[in-house]
């Protein structure tokens, strides 16, 4: 398994935020694919089969909660870890995101250490037992 790069799908409609996340992730050895709206995200997740998903909640073409719900109902992505990265206030959004299956909720602007820690934890928890 050496040399394997975990693939992360970043679902973010703001180009600057997307680029910042992609640069951070690539600098730390992740393979990054992206989608800018809900419809493209659902197509990308089937095509790319990412190891984890970073999901913004404010998306054109389908709110992030709709995307999260669909990811949790699709057979091959039921267990794919989803980390919500959003500017929305955490008070009600965090509870709803976790309830719908997100493994973490990060507030923008997200610190690199916080993002990488949440991603490492999510990927480790999703590994088959023989790889842990």
C-alpha cells in the first residue's frame, strides 16, 4: 500500500476557497479532485470514488445537506467520510451535519492543522482493520 495517495473530493463553489483547500491538501500528499455544485459532486463521487469528501454547505444546484443526504443513501458512498467545511454558523448546522452522517464540522476559514487532523482521523477510522 506504500505510495498510495488518499483521494479527497473537495465540493466547494468558491474558486478561491477551492484553490486554497486543494493547495493545502496537495502539499500534504493528497490527491485532490473537485466539484463546484451539488450535481457535479454526485457525478464526481461515483466516477472518482474518493477516500474522503470535504463538503461546503452553501452550493448552487443543491444545498450541501442535500448532497450529504444523497451521499449517505448511495450504496458505494455510505461509509465515505464526509467533513463539512462551511462559513455557516455552527449552532444548528453542526448538529444537522453530524446527524446526517458527517464525521466532522469545520468553520471557515479553516486552519490547515485542523483540516489535516480531521482528515487523517476520518481516513484512519474508515480503513479496513488490516490497514489500521
